C-alpha cells in the first residue's frame, strides 16, 4: 500500500529516476519508510539529517542511527547541527517554527550545492490534519486550513494520502528499523496535544474522520484557489508598491465584499495576523494616524491609504557635506556643483533639483531628519512656518514625514529635500555664485 501510493504520486508529478532526490531523514518511521521506498524503486538518493539538540543524548542517538543506516546501504548522508532553542529565542518564534526555518534553509542550500531537483519529506495525512487544527486555533485563514500540497515547486510529499499507522505497519512488515521520538508524548507541545487529546475525540465522533478530512482538504483547496485568484486581482488593481513601501487605498478595500479575507491575505506576507487585521478594519472609521505592528513591519492608517513599511530604528544621525564634495550617496544620493552665474542661467523649477545662492551658504552643510519645533521660510513667504504645518499643507503621510530629510546651513534649514527651499537662500538678481544640488533617483542618472 505505502510503496504503491508513493509510486503513484511520483508518477503523477513527474519525479523521474534520472533525477537524484534529497530525502529529509529524521530517523522516524515516516522518513525511514520514504527513503526505503525510493531505494526499492531504484531512485538515486541523498539523505539529510538535522540534529537540533532538543533531547540531549536522544538527539545524538538519532544521528548515530541514521549515519549507521546510510553507511550500511551506501547512501550519501549530510548532517547539520542546529541549536533550535537558542535560535527560537533569538528570532522570537516557537521552537517548532525555528527548527522548520533552519532545516528548510539548509535543505535548499544543499539542493543548490549538489545540483539536485527534488526534495522529499515524509509528511503524511495525520500530519496534515494536526496542522489543520493548529492553524484553526491560530487563525491563519483559509490558506492555513487547505492542507499541504503533494508538490510545491521542488518539494514533494509522496505520503500525504497515507495514515501514520499504515506507514508504521509498512516498516514492521519490511523490517525497517526506526527511532521513536520520546517528546511525541509530551502534550506541552501543541501538536502533541492535538494528536493525543483532540483527534481521538474526532475519531470517536466519526470513525471515518481521516477520509472525511482528506475530502475536506480537496474542497478547501478548491475554495482557496478562488480566493487566491481574487487576491491576485485585487493586488494588481489597487496595491501600489514603491521601494520598500506598500500602500492599499482604504476606500477601495473598504468597499470589497470580502474585505477581511482579502486584506488578511494582502498583509499576511508582512506578518500581520487575523486579529490585527480586524483591528485595522475597525480603524477605518477612526481618525488617521493609528499604527499597527507585526514583528518586522509597521502599518500606518493614513488619511487615504494603509501604508506598510519595514520597522526601522531611526537614529538622529547627522551627515555632513564639505565644500569640496561633488557627490554623496548616503543618506540621500545627491550631486553637487558650484559655478559662477552666467547670463543664460535658468533657475530650476524641479523639486529634485535646486539652485541656491552659494554666497549665503556656510559649509559644511548638514543633512538630518526633522525635529519637533523645526521651522523655515518656504520659498515665496516672508514669515516663518513650522515644518509640521508645512507637512500638513503638503498632505504628507506620517511615513513620508519620517522619511523626509533636511539640508541645513548652520542651524538654518536650506532645503526640505525634494519639497521646498528656504526663501532666504534663493537665487536673486544679486546672486553671483550658484550652488546646484540634485537628487538622483534613476539608475541612468547614477551612471
């Protein structure tokens, strides 16, 4: 049954024998059965084992077991040691999530290094059902409930239609030894809690629960395909991306009949969960400015848009420009030149290229972020204006304000870079020497 099922899946997804396969080998019944089937079918296999050092000597014994097994059958084996607990703390995630990220990162690295096409894992149907309940409790949306795929890119899971019990029975019948993870009985782990406490109840309520869930997964997959198509369409039509900033028009997402699901899927890649998405939707009726955070991103509910940007620690850094500088790359890419005013000189009207009276400028110039209380005299005005009021007039979002840089001469603001110069530094009929500063944005200009 196991061999036939694996063979059927491999044929369905075009996993041919001329393509070597990397098998993720833990030493448990699932991965041992999978490796054995591949070898029986005549595939060329490499094995990869991760020692996460989570169970002391038991983890080391698992490693010794797979090493001896592969040595005895001339199967190339690669072993990598990880310290999952320490990594989980460092990354601020669960041990299970840290271990998953570590092993897959290494698997893909190994695939590239060895020029392999297929990565095979021993996930089975019971794994998929357990993951369903985990994701149901976490609120991951339809994407997390639809189950695993037999094939996802170069990843193949040939045993998803099989039960754990069938795989273990296959091992006993074929005389395949395997290791049993003692932590599988520890219900402190959420997955084990579901396995030992939730699923027995479901099987008691419905003796055909496994088959029912396999049917449910097929239905959920089809439902997900409908949702995914709509998410792609909405993303293409209304989402704007500029650099590392993503903007979603509030008015358009608010009118969508499935706005909760669509917004969750748009924000999911940025780490926002369903609870936070609900709070974001509730904020549509509130005054602008509210912020929401995931682990690595910040969402600002602006007047017209939801603006998503990476979380950064803004330091009050100062950047200096000496009188001899012709170009700087950080924090803004600027080109600088000084020249004597000629009769045919024309003042720039572009916001990213300014002409200033060089004789009114004191070097070194300073570039910094704006501070509360900053004020300047916008070009054309005779009185000072607070920079915060200027930002309001220019309809700058909170994110745009935070990302605005100022050019200063001494303590005086010369230019709100890319926005407006100070009237005190403008070119007049008496100006003899010109300071030109240009913001470079395009690759062509940089070259």
